[in-house]
C-alpha cells in the first residue's frame, strides 16, 4: 500500500470516562499519531458536544501533515495539558469535502469503514469513485486493504455479478449499477 500524507482524517473518537472533559465541535486539541504530534481542530459530525465517556464521528483538521493509514490509532490531549483525554481510530485519511447536506452520508460511510467488512469497504470505494472504473491496484490503494483481500473480494463480487470487468489487458472494475447507468 502506498502511504500518503494528510492534514485531515475522519475518525471514530472516544473520550475517556471519568475525566469530566467535554469537547465542543470546533475544539482545538493536541493530536498524537505514531511519533507525530500536532495541533488539530475537531469537527463532530453527529453531535455538538462530546461528553466524557462518549463516542462520536469526527473530522480532524491538522496543523501538520501526518502519514496515516486506515484503522491507525491516535490519542488526544487538551492543548495545555499532559493528560490524555481520549483517542480513537482513523477511518478515512483522505476524506472528501463534507457539507451539512452530506453529513448523514458521511456517517453512513464511516460506519461501513468502522465495521471492517472488506466487501463493504470495496463496494463503498467503488461507489465513491463512480463513474470511473478502478484497477486492482487503485482499489487496494483507495480501500487501504491488502492485495490478497482485494483479489478475493473482486472474485466474490464477480461471481455475484455485482461488478463488471471492463478490460482484459489491464482489468478495470465497475459496479454493475454504474455500468447500467453509463
């Protein structure tokens, strides 16, 4: 998989219980991922305030670039405190722009990514890129799954006739629904 740097990430976040911390959407935090530390603004998708012990869907806009990968973990602290207040899992390190009208769709997509179901993730990846067909390498890189997993899922989707192969030389795949619309 090719790693790419990013300055934003869509995540599933949980604040630690018992800290008494509440974070409003738009709050600034210190974001720790691997060996990187950066300031970040947290925008909640599903609520205005995340309370101690609660879980939520959010996007972090980072001051510095990080190299993040699907299902990487992170922790957060308040900007002037050494105390960890929460953390979570990166679900999308290359999120699309989300408007208020797109929030429900974005949360639905994040739930699919959080489920970890490779078939659903491949299907989501193909749907996000319609009407463009995708090669196996593109699917692997965009879905951030292994070659073996992507190959197995493509075979299953072909058997189910859920996708079509558009070229024999360099196979490109397109969902059956997108093919019918084209």
